[in-house]
């Protein structure tokens, strides 16, 4: 991740999921890891692509690709580890990402009420980046798992 | 360790009564009168006990596979069709399934383990047929499990007559 943020303005991590660049609030992001192996086994949970091993711990791999870009993410070695709250307890998950992630600061313009899983927008030197509400993105993508289409409009 | 389709699974040795080749079951198999579950179509009788035969690939929603072995379980009336027995392995750690997994796998697995740097799911013997599924099978095929031993004999007799 690239540094270069001020403590005075909110920070975000910009990541590439499939063909889309999106952002997540910095607070929910733990680290970027390289993991050579994705382990898969039968299950029925939407969006979960498998698990990776990280320092002896097992992290579920959460593929945002279907909901964000309309298709499963391409195979990758890099995962952004985020912390989710599930049943009021924290759990770390790995999101497959393509290429480098970028740590940026900026003021988020909130999305309207009908923003779906977009919490707001960031203006990065003229490029509009959508900031995801991760839990909403997971819930909406899982609910639409049989009808995955690109849900976000290109803004840039 | 056993495999079904392209996937490996682990089950504790203490929960397996016997491992047989599917070829050796032969006349010990009885068709269910009313197969209420896609994954269970037969009963097998071994040593005066009867077991529902669960198709492993259908249980785990996997593509059609070619089972060659059957795991006869100890504490539940279940025999599981699997493609292959891979090896015996020592399981040093059992890790809980991450909470992000919220589907049927919570019933299927006791958790995950790491064997030779691979993460493998640990099958729950009680997950192959839940209490509700057992109840439905028994309801639709009343007494069949208890009388399967006799049925096997009768069915053999029928076949001989035919």
C-alpha cells in the first residue's frame, strides 16, 4: 500500500476488484498479503471463494467481484485483509485484489439513500472512486447471486 | 482422508466402522421404497445393522462422480459413498469454520484442519444425514431401517427366484 495521508482527513484504501477500482474506509482494513495458495472445498455460502492460510490462521476469501464488477475476480496472489463484524464478533477476511492497493485521504461525498452498497464517492485528481459499505455490498451481492450484473455505474 | 470429485475431506477414524469397496456390497443393498432425499436411494446391511447409503457427491452438491468405496459410519445409520480413500493422516489441529461461512457447510463440517500445508474440511459424521432428514426417511419408509436385514434376505430370495 502506498502511504501519504494526513491524520486530519479520513483515509481510504483504493483497491482493484476485477476491472473496477473501489475504495474502503481505512479503519476496516488490516493489511495487504500475498498468498500463493487458495484452498477450496464444497460450501454454499455466496461470495466465498475459499480460504487462505496466514500465519497459521485460516482466513475466508471473500470475492467482491460478482457484486462489484459482475464476474468472479480473476485468479490472484494478493488479498486485502479486512475486518468484518459477524454476530457482534470480529472476523478477518481476505478480499482478492488485482494489482497494488493505494492508501489515500480525502473527503467522501455521501451517496444518496438509494446508493445501494455505495457509501459515497471520493474525488481523486478528477477520478471518481466509489466507497463501498462492505457489509451492504456482501448482503446485496449475496441476495442477487443468481443475477449478478455490474451494479455500479462508471463515474470516471 | 477421502476424496469425492476433485476435493479431499477428512473424517476421524473413530467415527468409521468399516471401509468397503462398492463392488463388495452386492446383495446387501436394498432400494428405498420412497426415496425422499435425492442423495439417499438405498439401504445397506452389514453385520445385522442397516445403514442409509448417502451419495457423497450429491451430499456436497458436486458433479457426478464414480464412487469406488463406502464408509460405514459408527454412531449413525449412515454409509457414505466416496470416490477414493486417499490415506490415513494424523490430524493435529481442528479449527472452527470461519463465521463467514453460513451455508450448509456449517452442518457438513466439524471444522477445518491443516494437513501437509493444505487446508482440508473435517466432515461431521452427523452432518451426512441430519436428525430432520433421518426423521423424513423413517417417516416415508417406516420400519425399513430396522427390518432391512430381513429385507436383504427377501430381496436375495426374490432375485434368485427371478
